[in-house]
């Protein structure tokens, strides 16, 4: 076994855990938190709930919400200026993957200067970041756990993958109650994102025993909870999905991802599609592409998904992929690429960009841009 | 589900990982590490290997090895003076549970002043500790992962349990090669300690999905690896035991332990017995005591240990306990309490002390000191 690293934030998990946000910020030395969130969270009342918690602990705060889905380099630059102007000293992100990734981008530029583009790739951040406390409002992105930040380069129309241990927030406060105000389709899309994290990290070429156990736990929980979430997203089900998303976050943060996420980043950068909606389209095709190269592991996933014992690894692996396709279809999720992007003429460009994504490096089967194009064509 | 916390150090795991010790110390701002180890590690050559690594990165170091098995309050006090006199700025522990716990005690007093006794119990440390990098040389204690430190109060002849999130080292460097020079019986004793961590944390009343998955993984690996380790402690087997010990450490650090460890601390404080040798004696009796109150979980452990499916939870639980007793016996481990302590007249005192141990608070079945005495009598 190669030398491996495993790094996760301190985690506070449970219903009502939002109330610890101020104490956590203070424990990290914060006196003036910058809160990063978005209009949806504000309208749902969570931002003001957070303000109340901060105020009651005597903290002054400033608030930044210029964040869209697939957060942009320009928003990061504005946010870093905002942080400096308000003399903030800790960053609290409240939201899904977009506010959390925006907050990471802001932390990078606030702590290191320059432009966010300077830090694209792996391990290019050399100075400390402001302390970060993250409160995820979706069970999927795993940004509250991971050392990844994905920021859109608006000029090049691509998503930059930034990876650094310093991007692991200091504390992740996971309060499943925040999910209760989330639109139903976003809950499901986030759960599929978490499933993709679990599957891709499990078959990653740098998976370790520390990540594999988390990947499989996440697959197991999501396979059970996703159909129930589709029926009725009760708090116990949302809590289960939060546990799974956290486990998947621990796994992919340390084992990285694969071709599905490389393509998802590329598609998201070019067409601004919702990240969570890409995986129901791409994941089965990517799993089929990888199956032969990671047959034992893919069979293990198949066994968990189908809940059956299989004597033949290939059959188990393929049964798992079919099980997923049927699930996505029964949930009414998009399952053809043509439902997501306007026309197929851009696919070669998408695939060329994806072939440079850091996530592709850990895919169990090496993939050229032509391989990726074949995957996209299968999913078309 | 109650609000739960999960906190672990950054982990660097693998053969040869010791070489990262200097870089880790420097990353934490260290310029003059204080190395805490013991004569056994020095004689095996590991201490000088570590010095070479530190020197080659331009670090000056100072060295402290006044540490015995079941480290003492007096050694902690001397160590804290040593840290101050040498103007050290980071603590590197290299060794088993004893040097690591001694290093934690030294860090507490170095950072907070006073005597180590001032911090007995939970959450009584209020000021920051020096950064800590730990290199475990046994796969068992979990001290490199956990928020626990156990220090002997020499006057009261008891082990003080100190619990604080600040006792989680910043970085744990787990290099299984360090285990190759460990005497065989110590490898086995440490593995049984890790197994006790896994079992007790799994049935703990504050176990969470984040700890349970680690507990079960540890049980599974140890059940497979311990018999192989008894035959031939090859590097792959030692690596597996290290993975299991790390997983068990993640679990018990966050879910705490139970009656077996409460008694082990009390026995260790009074008779200076080797901590790792207590569990083969006590764990089966404690599992029997707990079985009815945690039957589903104990059955799960039984299924993993025996590798069989059982329709009846009670039978599965008891079969697991028997499987363990047979294993310990076949390994030639001590399995009667009378083999460990001179005479039974002190047992009431041992059990009264154990009834105040913090670990007992999370045992699934409440236990009075008389209950503990009955357990000891069963194990006598």
C-alpha cells in the first residue's frame, strides 16, 4: 500500500447544530465573521437564524450573497475585496456547494492575494487561509468536508478545480434541519451527486482503506434512502442522506474522483448546468466504461445497490449499473445528455477540456478525450 | 439522533511515512521539536532515524525519554519543565501508548501551567497546546488519534482519564514499519487493546454512524489479522493491524469506551499491569455483562467475528464472545484475572475506583461498583 493521507474537518452533526456556529467561530479566534450565503437560503429564513446566533454571542458580522450556481471568478474577487473592506476574520458559509465553494475561493484570495486563477490545480496555496466554519444546506456537494473548490473561469468558460489540504474547513456544522426547506428536486440531485462521489472515490486509483469504508457506507445509505426521499423527504431520511453525504465527502476529499466529475465540471463550465443534474446522465455510462478495470470493486457496489449476492463479478457490476438507471428513471431524473445540453456539436470541446481536469487522473481506467466523447455519445 | 461530534487528526499512513515527520513539524510552525520516546524505541534505532530526518530538514531537537509503561504524573511534570527549559515549540511523540500519553500530558502542562491533576476529567483544558505530531509504534493504543490521555496519579495509585478535543494531535504519522521491531507479545496485546476499543465504542451509548462504521471495520480486520499476526507478524499483517487500530481510534475517540476500559485503567493504576494484557481477561466478561442491553449490536459483532450468519441475535452475540475467548486462549494470552493481579482482596477497591472512571459513563448497561466486582469475579 502506498503512503496515503486522510484529512477531514472537525464535524458537528445533528438536528439543531446550527446553534453552535457562533461558538465555533469564536473558538477559531473570530470576532467578525463574514457570512457567505445565497438568496434562497436568506428567503428560507436560515440566514437570519444564523445572524441571531452570531448576535447572541456578541459577534458582529458582515454578509455577502453575490453567489450563483456554479460560482464565478468575478464573484470570488468581489468577495475577497468585501472581506478585506469589512475587516472580517473568519468565514462562515451557509448553503449548498455554490456558496461553500465561493467561500473557499474568497478565503484563498483573502489569505494569499492575487487572482483565484493563480491557484488552479493541486497544492498551489502556500499561505494560511482565514478560519472557515461551513454549514451545508444540501446533502451532496461535500464541500464542507473536502479539500476541493470548483470555481468557474468566466472568460475560458470552464470550471477550475482547486485542490489543497488548506481548503478543508476548520469545522463543518451539519444540521439536517436545513434541508427541510430545500426544493425536492434539489434534494434528490444532491443525493445523486453524493452517490457519484461515493462510487468514483471507491474505484479511484488512490482509494485507501480509510476512504473505501466511507464510500461503501455512503453507497449503502443512499441506495436505501434515495427512493424514500423521492416519496417523502422526512427529517429522518434527510438526516440519513446527510450522513451519507458526509461519508462520501470524507472519501472523495482524500481519494479524489473520476471521469464522471471531470465531465461534469466541463459541462458545468460551458453550459452552466446544475452540477447535481449531470450525474444521473453520466454516472452509469462512466461506470460501464470503468467496469472491466475495477471489476471486483464495481461488483461490490452492484451487490450493495441490488441487495443481492452474485457469484459472478461482471454480472454484479452490470446489475448495479442497471439498478441505478432504473432508479434515476423512476425518480423522473434526467437520464439523457441531450436533455441537458443544447446540441452535440460542443461535445468534442467539452471532452477536450475534461481530459485536463484533475479528477480524471484518478479514474481507474485511463481515458483520452475520445474515450470521454464515446461516453458522452453513449449517454446522448 | 442526538447532536454528535467527530474529530480526528490529519493522518499520514504508510510504509516509510516516518520521513515526513520533519516537514509536518515545520508546517505546524515548529523550529525546535521536543521528541518524546522511550529506551526500547531508541535501542531499536527508531529514535536516531527520527533525529536524522529532523536534522536533514534543518531542525534542532531536544530529546526526553523519562517515560515508563503507564506514564506517571511525575514524568509529565519533569517533561513540561524540560520543554520550557529547552524552548521547544512542537512535541513529537514516537512510541506506544505510554510515550504518546506522556507527550499529551507534557503538552497540557506546557500550554496551561499547573499540575496534570488539574485537568483530570472531561473538557478542563482551556488554553492552546503546543502543536503535536505523533508516530505510533504499536497498533493498539490509538493515542495518536484520540482525545484521551491516561496518566497515573502515583500518590492515589490510579489512572487519571483526561479527555479534551485539544488532545487530538495535529498530525498522526502511522508508519507500520515501526512495528517490525516490536516484541511479538506486545504486537498481540496492542491488537487486543484495539479490538477492545472497537467493541466498546461500537456499543457505547454515544456511538454515531461516523464511529460505528469505523468500529466494525476494526473488528473485521482484527478478527482476520490477529490469528495471522500470531503465526507470523509480516509487514502486510502489521499494516492491516495499523489500519484497524487507526479505525478503532477514530471510533473510541469520539464514542468513548465502557466498563472494560474503566476496569483496565483502575487495574493499571493500582498494579502497574500492562494495559494491553488486561483486555483478553476482561473483555469477554464485560461483553457478557452488556450483551442483553446491546443485543443487536453485540450480535453484529458476533456475526463478524464468527464469519457466520445467525438467525438468533442472542446466539450470535454469545458465539462472538466464545470465539474471542477461544482466540485469546489459542494465542496463549492471559485469560484469567488471577494471572494479572496478586490477590483478589484489592478487587473491591479497584472496582470502586473504576466506577468513577469517565469511560463507564458510556457503557451500554449502567454498572455499579458491585456489578464491576461481579465481572472481575467471573474473570478471576
